[in-house]
C-alpha cells in the first residue's frame, strides 16, 4: 500500500494525524498535512484507510497493492 497527500485539498483539520499519527503530520508553518512516509507497513494499513475515509478535504489517496503482483 502507498499513500499520497494533496496539500491543495487539505483544510488542516488534523483528522489524519489523530487516526494515523505514525503516517501523517501537520506542517508547523501552515498546519497542512505532510506524509511521514509514502510506503506503508502492514500494521498501518487500517489506520490509513480510516484516515483517508474521514478526511474532510478528500486529500488522502491510498493505492492498494495489486494482489496478483504481491502473491497475497
Ligand atoms: S484529515 Fe485531510 S484535511 Fe485534515 S489535515 Fe489530514 S489531509 Fe488535511
């Protein structure tokens, strides 16, 4: 799974940081989202999916791995 953020859509709500604090942070200058990492660990998947679902700006994009390529 990979995640990316669109700072142009972010409204600085902080919901993503509350739901996935190991993955997301907010910029000290403008409070817009930053991603701490792009490629995620399996134990982070559920929190990131929740963060993406609850993001009021629809600023988080999650790309699920293709099971055909991972053998999952
Ligand atoms: S939840 Fe969405 S709108 Fe809120 S800070 Fe995170 S990316 Fe920005």
